[in-house]
C-alpha cells in the first residue's frame, strides 16, 4: 500500500505510532477490495480444482478460452477491430493448438491501444492498478472486482500449499514506502495491524540499518516471510556474512514479483533455515504460476492458458473480462517448455522449471547501497511510451523517456523527482532526464526498467 500523495506530508511527519495506525487503515481499505465476498468462494473452489485431472483441465481451458474470445470480439474495441481484420471474429476453437491462428499481442500493442482494450460492458465498479513496470512501459490495468479477488485467492492458495493460513502473523519486505527515505533511525518498518503483518521497507536494507532489522526479526519470530527475493536475499547475505542466525527459524519464505535466482534462493534458505517457495504473477492478471513443494512452477490453469514459443511466454487470461489479454507476450522467458506429465506432487496441471531474464537490476548510490525496485518509480510517469533508468557511473542516473502524444515534461519530471527523492533521499544521486526516440532492449526484445552498466 503506497501512501496517497495528498496526505504524504502529514503521514511522514506524524509520530510512528500514528503512522502505524494510518498505514493499517490504508492497508485495510485495500484489503477490502482484495478479500471481498468473491474471495472466499474462489479460494474454496481453487482448493478443489488444483487436484483436477488432465482431461478436466483441458476441457475447462478450451471452454474458458472460447468464452473470452467471444466476449472480446464483441465487447472490446481492440479485439473487435483486430479479429475483424484477420477474419476470425466469430471463430471458436476445438483444441488449444488452434489458438495459433490468433495474433500475438505485444506490450507495445497494449500500451499503444490501452484505451481500446477496456471492455465497453465494464461496470463502474472496476478497480484500477498499474503494471509492475518491469518492462518500462506503464500500463493502466482495470480489473473487475471478482478478478482481483481471484488473483488474491490464487496467491493464498500457493501459501496454503505450505501450511500458511491467512490471518497468521507475517513479515512483508517490499518496495512500497511507508517509511520515509530520510529516516535514519529504526524502526524501518511499519505495522499493518489488522492483517497481522509487519511491513519492512526494501529501501532501508543498508549495512547501517540491518543490525536493527535483525534485532526486530529476532524479537518478532515471524513464522512467515514474503516479499522481493532480492531484498530478502540482501538480509540473508548480511546474516551469513556476520554469522547470525535467528533463534526461531520461520516456517516458510515465499517470494514473488521479481525473479528468484538460484543464488538468492540458496542464500535465503541457508540464512533462514527454512523452505523457500516462489510464485509468478503480473498486474495484467492474464496468467499466474505457483511453485509446488517440488519447486515446479505449476500453471494456475483456472485463470489462464500458457503457450511457450522459443522460450517466450504467451498468456491468454480468462479471469478479467474488463481488460482481456488474449495471446499476450508478457516479455518474460521460461527456462523450460511446458511440461505436461504429472508432477510427483500429485498435481496434473502443466508446469515449467523456472524463468530466464526476469531479474530487475539495481542502482548503486554513493554510500554503496544497492537500491532495487526502482521500476516502481517509473509507474508514476504518465504520457510516456517507454521509460528506462540507466546508470553508467556511481554519482548519477539517466532517465530515458520515449514521450507519448500526451507527454508533459514539467509534470512528469516533478512526479518522478518526487518519487525518487522519497525512496533515495535528497541529493542521493544526480538525475538526468533525456527524451529519446527509443530505449535499449535485450536480445529477446524485452525492455528492462533498470540497466546498471557500472560493473560492466
Ligand atoms: Zn508439482
């Protein structure tokens, strides 16, 4: 839960106790949308469907794919026009391989046609979120109330696989900023009282802050920890370097929203002495994959169909009629093909072995701190077609902006500068803005939000 800009000043200057109450209230307002009456129904259903057999999974996916194609070609201007051009407006499939006849949508297509991607039938009760920004091109995503509950039910099903029930006490390590960057004394965390959660800012994990954080972990004995793998790995590395272990090990560390690489996984399991699991999701909610105890990423087929073409993941989402994504190239790569033989965990849903090329880079400040998750700052840029942070030397970063038609230089710069300052502090780094015709892409065509050229 980010602090809304209208009362940031009041929030950050309030005593910590008051901040905890305000932060809890903000989180509770957000949780009311996530855990609406749709949530319980979906969650119970998902506990059943995860044991469906292969035939039932396939029949369900074909039915749902046909439903979303039919809905999109009638009610979503973008697909109406696109499928009309391809002469497939009334096409229904008998087999999932027939989806190949439908065009692939790229992130750039979606960004350029965003307004046409919202269903005309959407009610006024839609919920707006932004893309994770990992590709550098911000997208405004609209959810139906039940699709947001569906997504959270999937995420809690993943946790439930490892014995974690909603309501149990946990720690989140995340890139939202309930703690101001200028704060130089602990606590670097805030309490989300109603959710039984402590929220630790991933911007306060420097050598100077970590001893206080370890003390807090020792005192609070969290049974469950979740958050950015790179941030949790940073805590783990510090613990291992200083020969620290917690008196009571957590029962589980569950990561997401940034790639869990083998090195981070090893650091976390060694330092925290517990199982580490991971899940993959996205703001567009056109797909989701969740690890099983074997460490295989099972497709959460209840919400999507996944095709893998030369490593690239192409999702068709069933769960959000307000903004459907059909054959959407998410820009991330899978480490394996989709494996369809049953997993030893007993689930019949297909799975992959992991991901390639999804890790977010960090930037390095003058005081040596490595800052992750700055892709979140880029979400605040409006009127841009693509945006990227490039760091070539320690004292500065370059923000490369490909302007869209509605770009406004003054408002974009002031929004970004405000967000950078909030996270990094005043004058922590020089920020240079550049308008460019295009930003750098990886060989697979992905736009990385942050490129750090310092070590190279
Ligand atoms: Zn499995």
